[in-house]
């Protein structure tokens, strides 16, 4: 249920930092999926107290989380867990499969 970043220097890991203390961090969860889009990480769904269908973006430069609640096209995917996501280029992520029930 925790989120951490690993800072490396010269190819060697040097420090772990909690991402949960960053402003706007999503609720604790497991079975979620993340896709990398350049310097942003997109997190969708997972399992907390119930199956989640929220979408959050971590800006790794500004070190801030933002919840995405508005989409200009298409409909939000159903809440799910145990799914996969893949980022392609700077602005495109694909979401695959998953289970919609606990």
C-alpha cells in the first residue's frame, strides 16, 4: 500500500523517499496500474476499501499529485484492479484488462 521513489546517482541507488507525503497523494491501494509518460506517472484504479476507478498523475519534476476528474472525450473506464497500463510517448497510455469486483 505504500509508494516510494528511489534516487540513484552514478547508477547506484542512494535514497528511498515516500511519495505519500506529497501534496494530493492518492489513497493507499494495491492491485493498481501505473504508466510512465515522460516525467509523469499515471495511476489508475486498484483496491482500497473497495475497487477504485480514480485516476491520478504524479509530476516527478514538481513532485505533486493531481487527480484527473475531467476528460474531454470518451468515458472513464470502469473501476478495476489487477489491470495493466503502458505508456507510449509523452501523451498516450493504454489500459488493459483487470477485474471489476473484489
